[in-house]
């Protein structure tokens, strides 16, 4: 995600009601620093946290990115397992304890709220883990985050680790125990919930379960498990669950990472019933096969809302009801797009409206804009395409043509000629947003350019046009790379 995309997601996470947003790793890149810094200016209700290794430069730069935050927090970490100490850090246990002490102390001097994580905690020898955590507490840590870094633990084991920490670490009653579980064995959510049952009161998680390798614990699954089984877990969260669906969709749009249809809570089939026995039960009494209501996560069962005869007022109200606050200019553009879509589709669904609203709400500067695209292809012809793009800086339109293995390949080659950029296409995916032959096609692409990955997305009833817009958006993002400003102190 670039800075603007991170800000959009952070503001939505604030609406979702998350307690703390870990906004980035400021030392990692100038863009990460900028993103954290700008998010601190926008978000007021959630805590903003920056990640830092147990290194002086990391912690100081993290604080520089955070210092404007209304509620700042530094999260610092050091690996404690013997395998990490020996092969990665080349450090003794004694040296690790000293570094934890010094760096947590430094973080505490700068920031009132400090988290400490013993990386690879689940493979750390228990007595040394307790020593490391006690050292962090004495140095001023407010939260101890216990990571299952490689997703190796099982629910019973992870629950026992949390239980043993509560029973064996001096001063543990004065701090919050947190969990950070990876999903390599598909157990991240189960392990996190086991942590709750044994005393953890903070869960590090992600929307849609995205993350390193197989991902992290999915926020929506943890939250809805707690909400659905309140007597079993006997805890509650501040999450506004009706914002879950919207947050999931926004992340999908920004990252280009689609959610599998059978994904719990936010998958397209999560509230769908195909089996005849299930359908019969649902029609008689919803609770026979639904333990949650779609409305709980912000889904509207009545999907047919507007058509081509609908007016601007009804359209504006529905967009607002869906949770989008567009200004008048954005509403006008969105309404025009809606009318165009309504002329092509028999039925316009909420999902269609959300795509339109998302496109208009994006704070994304474009260099090139699509004017027209045309293709010629068939089973016995050579695929060709012609395209016209407008440079929004020079106001000049340029036409180009391309020949390739198919219509999309032709378009992409012609587009690259005009824009003077030749990235590597690493991913192309397409799905139908709604049902029917006239459904909008949502195309997502990913490209690699100068060592970075950029995503683009397009949604139209014409799959060729959707593919064109998706690639154009990705190329525009790549071209904007050169215009990213950087904080000079990082390079001193």
C-alpha cells in the first residue's frame, strides 16, 4: 500500500473501532515513515503504533514518525529463541536481555505506551522467555506480545504458554498480555482464542487474515467468535461489527488480494445456502443454519436498490447508507457512472454501487486517463488493439496500437508504449461482482516495477475495459513512485 491507501484504510479501521492501529515500520522505507506520520495527523480515536526492532535508530525514527499522534505507541521486538539468537542475531542470551532492557527503556522515555515482543516466543525455552518478559516489564513495557512467529503452535499449546506466563512472570499482573499468531497451519484464529481463554486481553490481527506467508489471525473471525459465543469467552471488544464487510471490501480493493468465496465471515458464500435441507431450514427459521445474521457485519439482504429511473437524491442517500461520504463533485461523477451502468444492466446491486463509490472516494492522482479502447480478435484472426490515453499534465492525447496473443495482451503492450514504462505483470485476476450475464467484472492486476509491487483495479460490465482500467491504474501508481517525497533525516 502507498501512503494515500494506508490513510484510507486507517480511517476505515478507526470507524471499525479498533483500539490500536499498527500503521507501519518507519525504518523500513521513507514511504513507510511518511505513511505512519500522516496517519497520526488523521486518526484521533485509535492509538497509532509504529514497529521497531530493539535498535536505537529504529526506536528513534519510530518516535519521529509518531510524535504528532494523539495516542502514540511504540512496539519493539527482539527474537528470543535459541535458533534465532544463534543464526540470525548471533547474540548470547545475556546480550539479548541487556538489549531488551536498554531499548525498552529508551522507548519508554520517548513514548508513554510501549509493547515488547519476544519474537519466536513459542520456540523459546520457557525459563528464558520468562526472564525476557520480566526484563521488559522492569524496563517499562505496558504490553507483552507473545508471537507464534512461524505458526507452529496448536491451540492447547498456545493456551498453556499464555497460562504459564501468567503464573511464572513477576509483575505480569501490571501489564497486558497480547497474542500475535500466524496461520501456517491454519490455526491462527484458534490459537488467538485459546490465548483469550488463558488471560490474553489484546489480539494482534489483520483484516481478511492477510499477512506474511499464510497470513495472520483474521480480525473478523476473532471478533465474531467472541460476539457469537459471549458466555464462552466472557470478554467483549469495541469493534463495530457492521463495519466489517465494508472494511474487508476496502482492503480487497486496495491490495488486489481477493477473499476466497468460502472464507469465514466475509467470503461471498459465508451467508449463502445451497443445500436443499439448509434452504428449507432457513426459510422456516434462520437460526436453524445461521449462527450470525448478515446484518451483523454490515451486509444488506435486500440487494436490489436502484435502477435507471432512480434520481440523484435516492442515489446519494443509498451511497451514504452504504457508509460513503462523498463530496458533491464526487457524487456527481458517481451518479453519472451509475446511470451509465444502469443503462447496461437490468439490475443494479449494492455491490455495484460500492464499486462506484470506492472509485470516486479514492484520493489517487492520475497521470494518464483512458479516452477510448478498441480491440479486434477471434478464433481465426490476429488479436489487435488500439487505445487512446490523455496525459493529464500536458492535456495531450496519444493513440497507439498493439498486436499480441489476445485482446488484453494487445492493450497492455499499446499502453506501455504510450506511457514509456515496461513493468512485469505478476498477477491478473477477474471476478463477477454480481450475478447474471450483465454483471460487472472486477479485474485486479499486480505489476513489479523498480523492485516494488503495484496493484490496479477496474470494474465495468465490459471485461476488456475493466482490464484496461486495472492496468492503467497500476501503471499510474508506478509512475507516481518518482514523485514520492522522502524525509531527509533517514539518510543522514
